[in-house]
C-alpha cells in the first residue's frame, strides 16, 4: 500500500435484511412491519467501513460467497476505499446473511446465517501477514472461528482490540489476555465475570477488576446511555467513567456498537499519544451519530465528523473509587487544556487523570463548645479555674456530701462551687 496502514480487520461480512416494527413479535405472533431495507453488514466489515469513512486506511480480511451478493459487497467496500486484497470469494457457498428486526424503542433481535464466513481460518492470518505487520491497530470480534481469531491476536504486534460480540459461552480464559484492549457490553461483562448483572458504573468497575485478574491488559465496558468504564492493568487503581454523547433522536441503534469500535480504532491509530478517555469520548460521538439514522453502514459518520481537533480537547470523565458507590456529580471534573497543548505525552495524560482522582477534602467541622466540668479536689498551689460563663445560669448550692474545696487565697475572687455531673440539681433557696 502507498501509505501507512491504520487498521486491519479480521471478521465477517454479511448481507443484512432489516425490518422496522412497532414492537418485537412474541413467539408465534405476526406483526406488521413499517419499513424494510437491505444493507451491507457483518461486524468485521461494519467496523472496517466505520473506520474507513472517518478517513483511516484499512484492510479487511474476510470471506464472501461467489455470488451476486458477494460481487456487490466487493464493489461496495472498494467504493469506501477499503483494501480488499484479502477478501476472498468462496465457490459454491453463499455470502453470509442476517435478519434483523428493530422496534420503535430500539429493541431488536438478530438471526445470522454464516455462509462463506465459516471458511475464514488461521491460514488467512498467514496470507495477510504483511498487513498484520504494517497496521497500527487490529480489530477482531466473536463472529469468526475462535481459533482463527486467537491466532490473529497472537500474531499482531500493535494495538489489538477484541470486541466481545456476539457473546459466546465457550470463551477460553486464554483469549481474555490476548488483546491490548478488551471491549465488552454489560451483558458480556456479566457473563465473563459470573456476575449476576452489570448495571452501574460501580458494578462495571468490579467486572473490569475481575477481567484484569483473569489476565486482561485493559478493559472497556460499554454501558449504552451510561457511557463506558475503562480500566488498565498498568494503573488498576485508576478506573474512569466516560459519559455517553447525547442522542437527540433515536432512529436505529443496530449500528452503534460497530460505529463505536471503528471510531475507537481510527482515533487510536491517528492519535496514539492521547489518553484512552480521549479515544472513548470520540467513539461515543460516532456511536450517537449512528443511532440517529437508520441502517448500519449508512448510519456511520464520514470524515467531516472525525475528531481532527481531538488533541486540543480534554474529555469529561469521572473516577470511580474502589469498593464504594459512584457519586458522579462529586467526582466529575471538566478540564480545559491550555491553548499551547498539541499532543500530550502519556505521562501528561496520566497526570491529568491524577488531578481528577484526588477528591477535595471536606473542611473540618467547627469546634464544639467545651464542656465545663467541676475541678477535682486538689492540693496543688494552682488557683482554682473559673467555671462560670456570662451565658450560664447561676449554679445551685452544693449538697452536703460534696467534697470541700481548697481554701481561697486573699487575692482571689470567690468561685461558686459546681455540682458534679451525676448529682441531681438542687432547688434554689
């Protein structure tokens, strides 16, 4: 290739048949669809196109059928400037396909028919060896053969991203430690960590801690409208929560996850010295853009939405303290970088996190009024302390069983005796 390769994607390519319905049908129920469209999809191809539309140089390693759909898909990828050198068409096998139903509130179901995708193996990693050596970022998912995906992750020496989608139950523990960044949604995070649920950022922190204990290098847990939680093994005491971008109008969420991954790969490749919080924040923006439009690849933002000024912005994020509920309003800190900032070093990015991490210490409470107690009998030469203040009521007379006070000196004013704390008050004469 003439220019440095940004992203190599090892994954699937499918034709998607998307139907929009008021609500998803129950088993055996027939519902009327409001609109239907045919799109190019598959997680691997989706994420590759998402990165390419932002301006990344990309290559896709995938399989298509030797059919009309496969021919159309090849032309489509080339139109988006994706390198298709390692996209092979398989004889006598159809291009993979997906049937998707999307309800008005964003719920969906999806059925995949793998087709030619099953022929993507570890041998294809070897065939694409040059691309794996040249690329800055590798993107993998779980729609492909598990052994082939693990081979791709082992062979790659740059920054590798593993999107734990669609979630599978046969994930070997060895796979968790292979990518540079493991990306999982709430359901996948719960399944991988044997947690009942991951609904809050605090629970996401616990899930990330568990995944790092299992060998993960760093973890991003995406949480929909709650944003994402990030933790790295290098600084596992520092767990950050990056809020999601606003979605003014929800049209179709089906492409949001792939838009997020493609954008994440693009911004890591183009801005390697920026913090992961920078990259996540930019990916949130692209995912929100996608959710406001119908379709998958047609909904992805173009070059005009790429964060070319990312190095001049500092994302808003909060630090999730260990083993305590998150108080986002208390922990949220928005930082404005100086105009001279171009690209912070990793040390500078780390120091920015530390600024957010230090919560402001509460002011000490005001001192309470001192409790006045009766002085004990003493034979010292110190004069007795005055105990009566201007706002105290007069003290009652002492009782007969109180121990006598030491004699006053000539230059002292008489001091009224004070009853002990366990004596009942006496009536005034």
